[in-house]
C-alpha cells in the first residue's frame, strides 16, 4: 500500500509508486478503508525523492515521466491542488485515477480530457476556479469595528482561504472575516486563523445594508427587458436565496 499527504507532489509520487509496485495509493489515515489491503507493505510517498521515483518507474515499467520535472508537472500539480478543494466523497479516487492516466498515457491525455476520469478531473478544477471568481464579484462585506469587514459567503467547496486572500489587494491593512457556520475564518496581517463566529454575527444583521443592495439592483433593473435565462447565466440559481438581487430574480422568474 502507498500512503501520502494530501498535497499535490506527495500525491504525484504516490501515483508513481503505485505503478512501480502495482499497489493502491491512499492518503495518510485512510488505510482502514482499504480493508485487507491495509496489512500489506506500506510505502510512504512523502519520504521519496521525485527524481528517484521517476527513475524507478522507467526501470521497472518502461514509462517515461520525466515531464513531471518541467512545466507539465507544475500544471498537473495545480490541477491536483484545485481538485483537493472540490467537495466530494470520491475526490481522492478521481485524483489518483487522473494522475495514473497522466503517468501511463502522457500528460496530454490528462490535460486534454481524453479519458472519462481526466474530463471529470479537469471539470472539477474549473468548478473550484469558477467559485473563487464568482465570489470575488458576489460577496458584500459588512463593516465592523477595528477596521474589520465581515461576510458570510455561500460556498460549495473548500475555497474560503483562497477567496479571502484574493480580497487583500482590494482591502489592504484590513481584517477580513468569513462566517462559516459556528466558526469564523479571519485573515489579518497575512495570517489565517479560526475563531468563534458569535462575535461577528451581529454585523450581518443590518437590514439597511441589505435594503441598500436591493434598491441598487432595482434601480438597474428594466422590467420590459426581463430575461431570466440571461440573468441566471450571470447569477446562477444556486445563489438566488443568498444574494439580495437573487431574491428579486426568484420573484421575477415566478411571474
């Protein structure tokens, strides 16, 4: 059995070792889910050098994965990083299978989405990227004391830290806070920390704030040019119950 950390390069090395030893890769701590396979010899991919694994692969399987040392390897690493943030029970299975295809058939096979798994792998990376992009346009921060801005985003994947960091250029020298259920993710002075959400919740309850956004959207809305399909393309329906203008769209769509 091959074990590794949940990081791009350890995952790539685990996939290489899986080919070399014809064994199963998994993340640290997930061995028990493999049943009888958990009692086989364990190889820790975190402790092997990438170059050594590439050479072993060539000697043992006749596969050339030297491309991992160049820009295609960096591209694969970025795709893995995005997939690690995708919220799904089969996340690990898809990642390992896609990396295996890239190793066996070449990086173009994976990057062009030739196989079914590779297409899913690429699609999930795009979904994560799109969520970050959408949130940069949709999130409205509520002002709070001590130069703090607070928001409660609607996220479907593990992207909160990426989004917060992307807001820093817009709000330099500002404490940024995301409410996530009973926890708050706080970014201040370049450091991310978790704290209790209760202290920040009151700043999200300003009706004047929400009314201002509804008034702004209504001022831009032209009833005679209603096009719900186009509006849904700009503001996906899954966000309608979260955004002030989404609630207006939902009302208009039902007429």
